[in-house]
């Protein structure tokens, strides 16, 4: 096969980007530029995540490549691809064809080259509700032999080609692509040439990690940090919690609950402290609430055996089930009680999967239920296997917990709750439907019953957790603030955005983008100085690379 990039007439010098004004383009058309990521096996405009790829060359020096094997190693473009037409060309080879999940990545979506049963595969938000790939990779390429992968978008139709043969088509995708790259996963992958052409732009670096995942270079003892929870205590101490996943990025296995504290509004942080480590089992889904009356902290969380996977728990083939616990702190998070199980009080017998939050709960401030602690949760019914959101609550400062109401319709799960004026509650929920809009429900009885679900067209999502916060109450002639944070995209977990409402969540006219790259779960907290803190997952190739903390003022939200 002819060498790819040596046959492309580019007016570029290696390591640089050039622009080409195409004859007849309107001034409003995006500028077309080309970036050479890998040239004849040599690194050019690229970035590594995980261990760098090795540079190899045959004894005669006629062929060179960048080589990598194993999981959590990415070779990425340094530039992002914006809206409009684009062309990606990669010459590469795979050492084996054995269901290894080697793939080409588009942020949190991917086009897989070597899936189960030897099939090509697609996964992630971009391909949700799209047909599966049906061709076998072995019918297209041979192990150990170079092949050409092309991804071409023209007039909102994206085609995937292998050695010139169209193998998959995606219609209607016209938005920004972001960073693209390759991962060998359980394969060995060699990349000879790699270029991207289109409306390219410079990608920002993510904020400084607060919890850096080990697979991306972190040294705090955990392979991956995920699932953030952020709270300001009554005395102004800031607590950042998350899951510390010992051995992988996965949702099961050996997972601990980990915390850092800050007494200066997030300027400096303590070393990580393990709050709950139950051996090789899964301790997760932190959902923290502050009792403003007593000052006590209550941490709701879930547990399951480390070798019980979610699918097994749902199918009722697991050895145990999903259980619910509460931990307490009376000294601003310096020390914590042992976990106390409350499963029998808050989980129906015919529920299988169960999750608290994640993120934060609330204490109702107004109305007849003032003082009630409310924790957002979700569950799956055993018979129907459908997801629902629900809440649990306590009227005695967390001494006992009761099951509140569930949503009247299915298809929603991870959620957070916020108090509206007059003591009403608004439940904001992750939505698995094709609408890519958050679902909401109202309660006028402290969470015992919930109204019919409604879509909020202003709050788009890629099917992901989100956070919602009452930042201020109406005062005199000033309306209050409610804030919402999530990856504001319908196709990928990117573009972490905070939106603001001054009419109890009816409209969201102002916003601020905190990070345009890969980002997912988040949580919000009001800081002692009046600013707002956001704790969220972020990375360059993958949102699981770190959990970061940023602050902003309400005056920074703009139309």
C-alpha cells in the first residue's frame, strides 16, 4: 500500500498547520486547514495520554511507525475538528483480530475496529440509536498488514471507509468533532500516517487536576477517580469527594470513597483521605448533605460485592445485591462514623439496581417540610427492568430514613433535587430518550409524590449525570439564583457548562462554559466568598483522566 501522507500534496512543514482558501467559498465558510498528526511513523502534531507510544523502525529504515499495546493509551490529534466538512486519513495495522476493542475515538464515542465476534462496532453518545456495524474486520484487513482508515464528512453525512470500501454511514451529524485519536486497548497497534483536514481549532488544556487518575499519570494510588460530590459545610469548609477506583475505569470492582478538604475556599487542599474501603468491594455513588440545623454531615452511598456487575444485579444472577448506607461526621469531615446500612428502609424488595445521587442532597428551607433532608436516588424494577428516579428523606436529622416518591414514568435515573420558592421541589433527571433533553418533575409535598415528567429543551445532554444548586434565594427586589451544570452537548460528553436561572428553573438565559473538552459528571457548591465551585470530571482524551475544581462568580454567567 502506498504511504498515505507522502502522496498528499500539502503545503506544510512537518509539525505545522497550514490554511488553504478554497476557490468560491463564502467569507462565512470555515477556513479549511490540515494537521499532520503522524508522518511516516514520526510523531508530529500529536499528544499522548497514558504511556507514550514507542517509535519503531525496520532494520533497513524503510518503514517506521508509532507502536503501542494495552489499555488506557491514546494517540491524539493536537487540534480539534469543528463544525462542517472534514477528512481524516490514518494508515495503521493491528497485530491481531480477536475482539480487542481497538478503536478510533471521537471524544466519548468511538468507531471500533476489532469488536466482539470479529465485528466492527460503534459506541458512545454519537452513535446512540444508530444501527450497529455489521461487517467483520477479517473480511477487510489482515492481522499484521497495513490498511487505510478514512472518516469523511460531507454535507452532514459521515462515511467510514477501510481500504476505500465504505463500511459505515452516519447521517445528520454536523456539530463539532473535537479531538480525535486512536487506542490499541487489548491489541497492538502501529500507526504509520495520520492526518486531519477541516475546520480545525486549538484545544484548551483542562484545569489543574484535584484528583489525577493513575492511568493518566496521577500518583495518588488509584487507577481512576470518578463520580464527584462537592459540599460546603456550615462553617465554610469545602469537601470534595469521589470514587477511587483501584484497578480500572469500570463501575465495579475494588472502589473506595475518597475525600479532600479545603479550609480556604478551594485554594489549597488536604491529602486524600479514604472514607470507606471495604476490601475488594464497591463503595460508591457519594451523595452528601449538610444538616444546617446541627451542622452534621450525612454521606449517603451504595455498596455491592466487587465481583457483582451491574448487569448481573439487574438480572438477579449476582451473589448479593445493591445496598444503601449512611456515614456521619460531626467535625466538618475530619472524622467519620462507620457506615450504617439503611437498605431495608429505603429500597423496595422488587428493586434490583439502586444508586444514591450522585452529587448532593438538600435540606428543605421553606414551607411545612422545612428541615427535611432529601437525597435523590434511582432504581430499577426487577420485573420490567425499567429505570426510575426517586428520593429518600429524613425528618429527624438523619437518625432514620424513609422512602419518598418515585417518578410516575420510567426512562430516567441519576438525578439531583433543588428547592423552589415556597418549599416546592424540582427533580432534574438524566434522560435516556432520543430527545437529549433533561427531564424534570415537581413535588409539592416534600418529595412524597412527583408530577408527570417534562422535558427541558434548554438543558440538552448526551445522557449523563448533572448537578443543580440553589445558589441564592429571592431578596427584596432581587430574584434568586438556581444553577445547573452538565456536558452541554447532545452527541458527546464534552463542553462542561453552567447555566443560570432567575425564575425557579423556568428559563436558563445565562451560562458559562467551564471546559470545552471531554467532561462528564459534576457537582456544584456555594463558597464562603459568594462564588460558586464546580467539581467535575475532565481530560484531554477521556473525561476519566481527572477530577478538577474551578470557581466562578455569578456575574460571569452571560447571555
